[in-house]
């Protein structure tokens, strides 16, 4: 009964609603703009920020600040999810049943996530470690998926109210399975769960069930570009929540994450133009 009342609390419903809307919007952006663009935005601190914010409001700013270090390190577990999903999906693509293909890929991704999270949960994280672990993970993962070809969705399905409802229900069902655990598992696992791919997972499944796995692979390839902003966000939360409180700390963290993402994208575009100029 207590678990049910917790599940139906206002804050939980807000979490579910926010993550559901974000996931559905990202699925539409993947179709209208590109899977690459959706992949980058998926790595932005959306789900993690919501979880850390409510940890700070419902439990304690200090608890959220401590959890934030494990959220930063948890980026490595998110990347393990994406890579294991991708690696399992490639041979599973031979299956004629698309739903079974997705289930196998999800199970492999979740196994990778929890295996990496279990390793991370044994670490005593300092601020430096919380930066180094995800940074190395991003570099390694980016190299591992470097050969995935960027493709766009040319023939989009017709967006209907029924399709939006199905996507919304699936996204909501996914987030309901992983919320309201912070009070039970403690700050270490609460922080790791904050980095759980609660937006990435339903987004990938929605795109794969609607289209084909090649578009999901593009999302997987470009998620690391955005995940660096999760690290910056979490570190800022760790530093600012105890000093300035949850609301001001959240604003500062989002500002830092946005500046990081903008700077890295501008830098990448500049390097690409310089490289093309040198080739010519």
C-alpha cells in the first residue's frame, strides 16, 4: 500500500510526465531532424536532472549532492548499456520477429548497464574520480562505435494520436519501473540510478519498432557527445546544492551543462571545417 501511494505521489507523477514528454519529443526530433540530433540531446541531463532535483527536494540537498558523484560516474554504465544493446542488436537483426530482436537487445543492454553499475558501486569516488571515470568511458565508447554510419529517416511514418499515445504509454511504463528507489538503495545506487538510460532506452525501442535498427545505431553513436554535459551537470550539483540549495544549484548546473554542450559542438564544427579546408 505504501509503495502504491509513493507511486501515485504528485512528485512521482511529475517525473513520469516529464520523462514521457521528453522521450516522445526526442522520438519526433529523430524523425523530423535526424537520429544524430536526437542522440546528442538524449545525452543532455534530462532524466538525471529530474531525479537529482527531486532527491534534493524530497530527501536532502546533501543526499543529492553525494549521489551526484555516482551519477557522473554512472555515465560509464549508460555507455555500457548503449554498446551492449548495439552489439547484441547486430546479430539479432537476422531474426524475423522485430519485437524479439528488440527484447534481446534490451536485455543485453540492461545486463551491460547493471554489470558496470555494480563495479562502480564498489568505488569510493572523489571529485577527480567522478570526472576521470566517465571521461575515459566516453573516449573508449566513441572509438568503439566510430564506424557506425550516419543515416537520416527519409520515409517517416504518419504521426497520429494513436501512435503518440502508444509512445507515451511505453515511455511512462519504463520510467515507472525505475523511480522511487532512492530512499531504499542509499546515495550510491541512487546516484547510479540517476544515470539510468530512462530516456535513451524507450527512445531507442520506439525508433527501432517504428523503423529499423540502423537509426538506433546512429543515436547510440552520438549519445556520448551529450553525456559529457551530464558529467558537468552532476559535478556542479555536487558543488552547488550544499552551498546554494536545490533551485539555484539546479539553475547553475543546467547553465554549466548547456555551456559545455555548446562549446563542444562549436569546437567540433570548427575542427571539421579546418579539416575539410586542409584536405582541399
